């Protein structure tokens, strides 16, 4: 497994990625699930630990444990807390801050986590990384399928 830990501000990504905005007419839960499915595939292929943090106030229904994707951790901030609060606490408590990559398009939050010792990237740039990983995975699947047909 890759040592890098990716902490994702879920709603920041949800609102920035064009493919998730295209399904904007659908419920927030549907859009969250689409994001989690993409990140699950990304984590599986990249070998990275991925934690997605959502603001609890925006979630009317927190998914049950059985509904959560495998391979990634999903956290909802507690009452009176934001995803930023949770991410900052996680970075601050980590012994390996330099291995943490925080994904958010909130520039102030990026400055805070970088001051704490983590790295950060905008949701837009992280989307490029995820797309690259998923294209590589699709290529491997096609190659494997092609070999099995021969």
C-alpha cells in the first residue's frame, strides 16, 4: 500500500468536478455516492489510503455502515463542526503529516493544512490525478480481457 494518505473535503470536490456537477439535478445523496464510487476505484488502483470528510449539516441521511464503499473511509463532521475542522484535527494529530495530501478548493484551508505540515491540492488538480489513475485501470482491464479472449 502507498504511504500517502489522501484527505478529501467531500463537498469541495463534489461542487468542483464537472462530471459530478452534470448530475446536479439529482439528489445530493446520488452525487455523494457517485463521488465515493470514483474515489473507491482510485484508492483501489493507486493503493492510497483515502478518507472523505463531509460536513454533517449538508447530509440529511448519513449512510449506514453497510452502504459505505469498501476501501475508503467516509467521515461526517459532528454537530457544530465542519469538514475543515475535522481535516485540520486529523492532520494535526498525525505523526506523518508530510505524507498527507489534503484535497480542497478552499484556499484558506489549503494554507492552514500546509502550515500544519501537510501538502494540499485543489479539487480540480486532484481530478486530473484521479482521471489518470482510472484511465490506467481501464487500460489494464482491457488488456487483461483481450489476453483472456485469445
